[in-house]
């Protein structure tokens, strides 16, 4: 494995940010998973008011990198690296293109993969990139924005066990795996200043209003006819 390949594949970040050899404070954003989690909270597709602001997230990452650099006490250069991993469904390229270009303009590297079947997710690609940074230039800090504990939990615990600060970003409703792990630091995305323009309409069983509230279905009832698991 070389610094810019895993299994012979060029890795996102080396092309965009250049492989400088500096240790990284790496942010990995799991777009398909977080879109699903946000949709579950909202009960449907998010409008522009409820879409995450990546400029605010980028400023937070820069601040976090500065904090880690101060704590490290001058033990080598440390750089932030912001990455988003996403799937592109057939026929959606033109719709998704402005979002991808906006991310790149902010300073995020984007790994985009065609969604050709149910197995075309980006979990393995995200884990590959974490391993690339971990075993080459080194990780000074790791932030994974996802609710997918099944995919990430083992790797994040290993990285944390090496003494690297690890944070999980997401929504507390879907992150019990991170909230209950003493080795991991969980941050609710809504607690990062400016990430959402308006407060999310979060209603769960622990904070119901006295008059009660509707909890929207996670998927349409018609999905029962498609053969997909419930």
C-alpha cells in the first residue's frame, strides 16, 4: 500500500489536498446514512432550511484542528482534511452536481460512487480512507459523521485505543452505539454552531409534548410490495 493508493485505487484527498506527509485531523461524512437519519427526524426530504451547512462544519473542523495542534505541543505538522462520501443514483447527476460543486468550493473532498445496486454503498471506501491515513501519514484526530455503528464501531474503537481522539458526529436519536462507548466522544450535529439554519423539529419518545405528537414513518407503506426488508 502506498500513500496515494489502497488496493491500487487512487484515494480521495490525495488528489484534492495533496499528500504533504502531515498528520491529519480527518473528517469523514457518510452522506447516504446521514441523509436517511435527517429524513427520519423530519419525516421527509429536508428542505434547504434543514440541510447541513458545510461552511459551518468546515469552520468547526478548523477550530478542532487548532485545539488538537495545541494539545500535541508541536509534535509535527497537523492538517485538517474534510471528506464527504456519497452515492449517485442513475439519472440524478445533474440534480446532485450543484451540491457536490458547493462542497468542493468550501474545501471538502468528495468521493462519489454510482449507486448501481443495494451493495453499492460507500462504507468500504470510507473505511479504506481512514486506514490509508491511519497507516501512512497518521491520524491526529478522527471525526466520523454517521449513525452506522455496524460499519464503523470496531475501527473507531481501535483508533481511539491508539490514543487518537475520536469523535462521532450525528443525531442522538440514532447513535446509541456511540453514546454508550466511553472511548468515543459523541457530538450532536445540531450542537455545532451554524450547521443548521433553524432548529430541527425533533420529537422522540423521551421528549413528547403534553398534547402528543405524530411520529412519521421511516419509509412509505408501499415499500412492503417492493421486496425490501422492513
